[in-house]
C-alpha cells in the first residue's frame, strides 16, 4: 500500500456542485422581481430630504410637494391676462394670436413648428393627425360620445384664436383642460398649428401630414 | 528518514489552484450577483393601479410627454397627476375596478401612491430635461417601455453605466423630434436627421468630473 492511497484525493466534484447549486438558487442576472433593489453600499443613498413627488406624513394630503399659495405668482407664470386666458379685458375672445407670443417664439413659422410638435403629443390621440376627429382613442375606446368634432367646418374655421386657446386651457364638453400639462406658449403654438391645419385641409386635400413624434408606430 | 509522503509535493500546486478557483468563484459571485446589473435590473414593483404602458404608449401610440409632461422642462419627468388620468377615464372605462384608486383619488384629492421604479441614489444628481435637450432619448435608459405591461428596470443605473455613455455618447444621440420615439434607431435617420445628430454631438459636453453629478 503506497502513501498516495492514504491521502484524500482532491474532490473537485463537491465544490463544482456547490457552485452550480448556488447559481441555480441565485438565478441569472437581472431577473424580474417586485422586491425593492438591494443596495449593498448605502452611504448617503437616502439623504434626509424629500425627492420630488415623495410622500410626507407631515402634510394632511400626504404630499411633500406643496401646491402654490393662493394669490402668489410663480416665476414662469404668464402675467398678461389676455395671453394667459385668451380673453381680453372686455371679456371677448382674443381674435388672433398675441404679437408678444409670436415675437417670443421667434416668428409665426417657429411658433407653428412648435405647435406641430406639441399637437402630435397632446392632441393627436383624440383629434387625429389631420384634426378631423379620427384619433386613436375614439377608435379604440369604442365610445361614440368622445369622438371630437372636425376642425374643418365653418364653425371652427371662423372661431377666434382666443376661443381655441381657451378651449385648450379650460377644456370643453368631453375635452379635459390641458392647462396643467401644456404651458401657455405651447397652447398658443398649438392654436397656430390648428390654423395651419385648417388652411391645409380647406380645399379638401387629404394628404396626411407625417407626425414628427409618436412613441409606438 | 522521510517525514512527508511524496504526494505532498503537489500540495503547493493544489493549494494554489484551490485558492485561484475559490477566488475566481468569489469574484464571479460579487461581479455577477452583487453588481447593479443584477440588483437594480429587473425591478418591477406592483403599482396601485396596473397601468399598462404597452397599451397606452404602445398600442394607442400616445407620446411619453402626454403624461410625463415636465420631462423637457424640469429635472424630474414627473408621474402625472390624477387629473391627466381622469381626462380620458372620466369617460373611458368608467366602471373598471382596476381604475377604482384613480377615481377615489379624484374624489378625495389624495394622491395615488405610485411606486417609484427607477431610483438613483440621493448623492447622484440627474436631470431629465438636460438629457432630452442633448438628444438622449427615453429608450436609452428606460428600454422599450412601450412594450412593457409592467415597467421594469432595464439598465443598471450605476455610475459605470452612466459614464459609459458620458464618455461615448455617439450611439445614444438622436434627433430631438425622435426623442420619445421608442422604435426609432439611428438606421432610420434621414440625411437631415444625421446632420442634426452630428450637430448635437459636437455640442455635447457630458461631464466626466465628480462634481458633474455629485454636487
């Protein structure tokens, strides 16, 4: 009997099995889980401050972010009433897009281009790319009541710019107000683009305008 | 007299191999399982309302900014207020049980408690608007959200991952008009778009210094 037989042979099988078992338990990288991620090094990972939209037990509504204090004006708020509301001091709709808005956008062409971009984001789902009311939402939802009217009739062709603006701002009938997600200048830009659409569609042309954006095509 | 048996001559070799293998396993376990690629990626929390991005952004083709309206103007993309949901859902699927928390929020004024999916450490600063203005699209960091029934973290969101792009932004710059277009790839770029991308790339100054993000 030689000395070699008395020594234990290195057992590679056991560690290899252990590694394989570990891999099977731990799974592959990046598996889907509803559990919050583990952060191994937590130094300053959570600072004692609130993130945007974080919950806070301090306020009754549970929000850390506070609504604007009544009768205060934020820096980015529009101070010109006619520009802000689309209604002038006499209570009539502003007839055309205010000069100041066009000037700040760098001209009517730039304003309309901006409007095209914004229209494709906020209006296309219901009003459709041509403004004829054949959007995706009325089609898919199958609810007849929310099919919006076409822009291409005399009623809306002759509506003052301020009325279209006020409709975006305040909503009308089934259309919700867009004041909270479309800022003042973008609302006027959309008005400019709606006007461009009305001109484009006036003689019955139906050539589709290629939407500039749109997440899923 | 021979004290140690002859096979012990192999002991240093076996020990060295054992240490190397053990070290290899430990290194692998750390790199593979303890990295953000494993810990962050795949996080898909359950939300109070099973909102489907695949339906809204994918099938309906709604732009990301319809709801995440602040993404171009502020550092935060913002989860939309209940008002945005109710804009449509005051008329569409008004009886849906799954939308009950939204209607309750609308009636009570209390927020829907959405769960944050993409969370970077508090000691790192990130600004959505800057990235969008530079031509970095949603899909670069968030993946194909328009195909997700439940939003899932796709990228490690680690410092190394950030720096990969800050050092080589070429593949992640797209025309501003395609910023939210999840299906668009640089192969689809028109000649004008290529020129715009080259311009954006020439202007891009992604910080690589510490204080760029840790401020």
